[in-house]
C-alpha cells in the first residue's frame, strides 16, 4: 500500500505530461502503467492537426475545433501554451523539438516510401521538412542486413510525383547501403540493437565514417540524407551533431516499424521530467480496479501475479489510451467498455464500427469512440452530468477525435494532460487544493 | 505462353481437383492445358478448413464418402507426405453429444473401413490439456492436416514433367459449340486483357462452385448449391491433434491445427453467388459458443481472423428435394462426374463436382477414366502409386521442420523476415526466383509469410521491401507499384479478416497496426486516388 495525491494511470504522452505538471505543483504524483504506450509505436513527433486542408497546425486546430464533438472545441486554445511548456522539459531530456503552431505543415517522406504531414518534429527528423530547392537531391541510406529499412524500395517509391501530392519534392532520389562495423555478419538486427551501438562513442566514430563514405559515393552535392531512425538513444543529440558536421548533405531520421527509437527518446525524456519534479513512474502495473466512495475515487489496485498493490489517492488522471492503449475494450457482443471506472463510452453501434475498406477516406466510425468530459476533463454520463469530482480523463481516451487519421492525437494528449493537471492543482477561491484535501 | 496451342484436353479451374485431373491426364499421355482465372488455389481449395479426412465425420450418414476418404487418406500420406501433418484426430463425446451416436460410432467406422480406436480419456487430456474436462469418451482416428498450395504445385509440376501446361490468370470467357461438340474455347489474360482462342479435343470443367457458369457457356445447366462455410483462426495451437465432436456433423464442431495456428469450423449456409457472401458477427459468436464445448477457454483466446469458402455442392436434378435445400449437409459429399454427352448431348465435355479436398485424386481418376474412354485412350491411372515431385517418401510435415532444416545446415542467425512462420530471406529469395512476376499473395501462399500470429503486421513490409529491391536490381519499371500493391493489399486483406471478429485483443492489435502504418509510415499516401481494385469476393459483415 502506498499513498499519493494524484495517481495517473497510463504512461503515454497524456499521462506523463499530466504527471510532470502535477509534480511541479508540489503534489505527490504516482504514474502506474501496465506497459509502454503509443510513444513506442509512433513516429515520435508531436502531431497537432495534420489534416490535408490545413496550412499550419493552428489552422488545423481551428478546423478540427469546428467539427462536432472534437476535443479541440474546448482544448484548442491551450495547445500553444502546452507545447511551449513541454518543449524545455523535453530539451532537458536530450530531445529538442522544432516547429510550432505556425510552422507550415509539410510532407515528410516515410520508411515505406510514402509521406505524412507534419510540422513539429524532433531535431533528428526536422531536416525532412524544409521545402525542397530546385535540383536538390535526397539520398536514402540503408544499413546492410537491417530488415526494417529497404532503401531501394523507398527510393523507387519516393521518386514518384504523386507520393508528394504533385507538389514540392526532391529532384532526385537515390539509394545507398552502408556496412556498419561488426553488424554485417549479424542477422536479425533490430532498431534498438543498432541504436545501442550508436550510443558507444568509439563505434559510432567508425560508423559515421562509413556512412559518410557511402553518401559521398553518390555523385552530386548538397541535398539531404534519410537514415533509419536508429541514431542512438542517450547520445542522440551528439550523434546528430556529428553526422551534420561530417555529411555533405543534411541528415534526418525516418521513423520505422516498432519499437520506435524516436518514440523511446520522447518517452525517456518525459519520464525523466516526472522524476526530476519528484514524481514516481512504475511500468508493469496493470490496474485492475479503481475504488471510489460515491463521487470520489479513493484508491487504485493492481493485481500482479504474486501480490495486489494498492495506492490510496486524492485524485486520478485516467490516461489509459483508446482501443490501442487498452483504455477502451471491445466485447464480442458489441459493447465497448471503459474497464476501470465503467465510464459511459460514446460509441456507434457495433455493426457500424468499421467500414468495408480499411482505407476508406471517411475514417471508421469506431475511431471517434471514447469518453465525453466537461471542459475541466471530468467524465460525464450520457446526459452530460459529471460522475466523479476528482477524476480527469486525458489523451486518446477522449471521444470525438480521429487521432491517427487527423493526426491530432499528440496535440490532444499533450493539451489534455496539461489541462487535467491544471484542473487538479488549481486552487479555486475558498477551497483547499483538491489533491491535498484528500490526503489520508 | 507456349507457342503450340494444340491440346488434347482443356481443364478449367486450378483448385485441387483441376490440378489432380491435369496430372492424371498428362500421365496417361494426353497433352493437357489447365487454366485458372486467378492464382492456383484461390478458389475453395485456398479457403477450406485444412483437414485430411479420416472419414470419421461421414461414417454414420454417408458411408460411401467415408470409405473414399480413408482410402485417399492412405494414398495421400504415401504420395504427398510433405503436404501433410500427421496430427491424428480425436472424436470426443462431450456431454452434449447423444449416447446412441457415440455408442454406435466404432461399429460405423468399422463398417466403412475407417481405423478407429477408443483411448482412455485421461490419455487424451494428457496429450491435449486444453480439452473440455467434461469429455466422456475419446476415439482416435487417422485425421491430419493438409497444405493445399504445395499439393497443387506438386501435381502441376508432375503434369509439366509429362508434357502438359498450366496457365494462371487465364479466365475462360466463352466456348463455341457446333451442334454436339465444343469446337473452341476463349481465354482472357486477367492481367493484360489479351485474348487467346484454343481448340482442344475435350473440355473438363473443374470449376467447383463456379461449374454452373462454365456449363452455361455451352447452354448446359449444372445447378450448383454453393454452401458457404465460415472458419475462425486462433493465434495459437491450443491442440496438436485434430479434434472433432462425436456426433452428427454440425457447425463449429472441429478444430484443426494448421502450422502455427488452429482453425475452428465450420458453418453451412446457402449462397446465391459464390463470389459474394458475408460473414456476420452472429455467425462468429455462434461458432465460438459451439467451439467452447471442445475447448472451454476458447472465448478468451485471441482470434486472428475469420474467413469463408464455398462448398461445390451438387445434386443431380431429380434428387433435389426440399429437405436438402433447407440443410446443405444432407447433400452427399461424394462427387459426381457429369457426362454431358449422356445428359445434354455435348459429346466432348465433362464436369466434375462435389467431393472434398481429401478425395481430389480419386475424383480426378474417375473423371479421367471417363475422358479416356471417350478418347479411346487405354493407359491405366498411375496417380495413386507414383510419389509426387518435391516429396520425400515417409517424410511428413511437422511444425519444427523449418527450424530443424536450418539447424541441420549449421544454424545460427537466420535472417528471419517472418518470425512467426520462420521465413528467412534466402527462402523468400528462392521463392521469388522460381516465381517471376508473382504477387505478394502468391508469396504468402507459397511461403506462409504473414500467416502466423502477427498476421503480416511486420513481415509484409519486409517482403514488400525485398520485392522492391529485387525489382530495382533487374531494372523493372513498376518497382514502387508492386511494393504498394504488396503493402496495401496485405493490410486490406488483414483488415477484412478482422472486421467480423472486431473485439478484444485482435481489435487492439488491428488498431496498433493501422496506427503504425497510417501514423508514422503514412500508408494512405501510397493509395492511388481511384476506386480500390474490385476484390474477387466480398467477405463482409452483415449490416
Ligand atoms: C501505433 C500508433 C501510432 C500512432 N501514430 C500517431 C501519429 O502519427 N500521430 C498522432 O497524432 N497520433 C498517433 N497516434 C495516436 C496516439 O495514441 C496519440 O497521439 C497519443 O500518443 C496517445 O497518448 P495517450 O497517453 O493518450 O495514450 P497511450 O499512448 O495509448 O497510453 C496509454 C497508457 O495506458 C496504459 N494503460 C491502459 N490500461 C491500463 C491499465 N488498466 N492499467 C495500467 N495501465 C494501463 C498503457 O499501458 C499505456 O501506458 C498513434 C497511436 C498508435 C497506437
Ligand atoms: C468451409 C469449407 C471447409 C472445407 N473443409 C474441408 C476439409 O477440411 N477437408 C477436405 O478435404 N475438404 C474440405 N472442404 C471441401 C474442399 O475444400 C473442396 O471440395 C475442394 O477444395 C474443391 O476443390 P476444387 O478444385 O473442386 O474447387 P476450387 O478450389 O474452388 O477450384 C475451382 C477453380 O476454378 C476457378 N474458376 C472459376 N471460374 C473460372 C473461369 N471462368 N476460368 C478459369 N478458372 C475459373 C476458380 O478460380 C477456382 O480456383 C471444405 C470446403 C469448405 C467450403
């Protein structure tokens, strides 16, 4: 048994953001998560509103806020503040994010030879975003023996105009492969193994030379070099700087299939910020039950194999993610449940969950499912009445967003986590701070 | 395409039956051409349950079918061991199964010559701990599982070695009839659209559930009763033995371990058009409810996907009764060779319908006997004795074979592209070398890449990368397009299988995979903005 002022369930962008801010207010915060989050699966950027119609994230927020039920309707005005607030925390953890709400949304090439819309990216990916000059080349540099990055196929795909929506793009795309020291005879290389090697200064010096030779063998000058996103974890900033200095073209990382190295860096920086601020983060705790006394949550209980673990708490941030995270569970009989508090889930009927074509541009109705809240992120029932006084919901669990299709999931997670923390720690006139009031 | 189009026989349909007929004709000295509108084994043969029948499922109701099954079961083990996993089969009596059926089961097996041994229930539980502990009696029969694509390939290879041909992506679009004879057949290349006319002496239709469409081309009526069956793939082998309910065959009463997964089946439902049918959530729920009588934990196991196939059920016109229309199961699984000379006055046309995958060779033998009689050929059938090419006598498939082969070659790091099914880069390279111009679906059927528990979430992308790299090396023009097709086609197909079972961990997994591909990898940008390629069949949730 332990005690906290605020328990956060979920160690994704939403939960960790909330935890940093709560901890900085001086409250005792405890993050519990059953496992790693969408950070480890995603590209590691901060997607705020990457919709095709939008020119900038700010424009995208405005457009999404106008859609019925989108969380930006009440969060939209805070995205800028949340972003500027998190930026130094991430930089302190070794990952610098570039771009803001007024950076033009651009097309960034991906490791399956496609493109995605982005504006706010970690420094390691940011070079992909600048407009392409006439004659500018793109070199795709693969690593021999690494099966999650296929430079020839990527280059062939990116050479097509339609992938760039007919707009601005590199003039030529070329593929090269590099043999990295000690890795060639090893098969089954994964991104984490290679990233681990890059963190070793002696190894990386040789590796960077090898990359420079491979890139140098491509005729021409200038341009940019795409590398698989394996450029170290702890030492990423130094590796990036060394490559920028040594290569004749501007390097950038392409995110890969999971585990995502840029996402792990993001997670590591967020977690470090929670700890610096005095909070605790525990991964591997599957919360099975949340206890409450009427409208107030009092404790969360995790049932591990050998013991149950209870944390008494004054307040709860529920940041368990959507269907992918485990915050929403679909039953075979067609019900969609929020398993911890049994909150009302807003969802279409089961027969309408999924459209016939996986890639139907309309997006699957199920994507919009989630928990409705009031503007303070308190969960509400179908009739709009709030259910718990000391619970806040944040992140992908919130209803009304198509977080992948509209590329707004990171913006919603960040801003709702930030807002949830403010809501729990603010001292309304004439009241004690909410967390403190329940301190056992 | 061969330059000489002078064929004795045209065989229509590249499922197991067509491949068997092709082989048999070729071995009897008839120069034969097989055509298939898609790839081999994309009809019912590629969408079936995977059971090598012992005959046990038919002993009570259709002794003839049971007898044929056990005879062919023994033959296939001899001539095609590499396509078979010798899992053995249990027929188990659950509390829901009627005593009289169970009590009479052994005698019925004996009467049909099907080997059957009752074993102590405790032995069965020891071998298969996931079984329902309330099972009362267990019989052991020689069931197995059989891999259809390799089987077809072996048959085709043997036919080619005997001077015959087989063409894929060639659709029969018409036949010209002059009085009582078919004088020509028109094929359309499904990829280029080009049309070929050939003038065979004889035509054999092995088009399964599509046989009515072929016959109609020469104004002959073959009334098929396509029966859709739905199956569910689980992410684990909860059993290494085929498990059947010991009762009158019904829905959801058999689990077949197939490679790294296990498949529960089936259902039976009449459909009008074998190219259009749907899988409903209710059907999935009902299958699981029945399956839980065999494996009580089934509801908690992860479902990978649902799929369905259509049985080529046929009954001669006079015997079509109202009862059979209601319950497809009452139509005999035994096959019928339709002699259109005797029935319809077309002297050089035969259709083979019905049957099972297990009996495909026997079906072919019966058909080819008739064709030979008509063409005056007296060569005897040799398909039951000659082992198929690429097969080693007595060496049946087993789950660890790829790993064992790898270890035998020195082991070590394996350059795995597909962790679930143990597909290495050299294996894929080798397949691509042998099948120029193949599609990613062909790759999947040929190597099993993407058929394991991750359902292609990671390996598809790798296979597409390798395809792209190779295409680039030989300077192919459509490198990127083929990689796109690989990725998009695979993700669409995966989604289609998930849709009727969307729940629990499989939905969660689907959400993660689509998040990866749509989020970080920007897969939607690969989609060309036109209507998605019309898919061959619509497997769809009822709405
Ligand atoms: C594969 C993938 C790719 C994505 N790509 C993009 C993208 O490119 N752009 C974009 O904008 N958005 C993307 N998203 C959306 C993404 O979900 C959001 O951007 C955001 O990161 C979500 O953060 P979150 O904190 O709300 O939830 P998550 O990151 O899902 O975190 C949920 C957390 O809750 C924990 N949890 C759940 N249930 C329990 C329990 N009972 N007990 C304990 N812990 C529990 C989980 O272990 C996890 O730590 C993607 C999502 C996925 C899954
Ligand atoms: C749900 C289900 C489960 C089953 N389970 C088992 C089992 O466990 N064990 C077992 O032994 N049997 C089983 N069967 C039966 C078995 O699958 C079939 O009997 C067998 O596969 C039929 O093979 P076929 O070659 O006759 O037909 P198909 O495999 O359907 O071949 C016919 C081919 O003709 C092609 N074709 C159609 N029209 C044209 C045209 N115009 N031009 C060119 N080609 C054309 C089609 O594309 C198709 O490939 C099952 C069947 C079903 C439906």
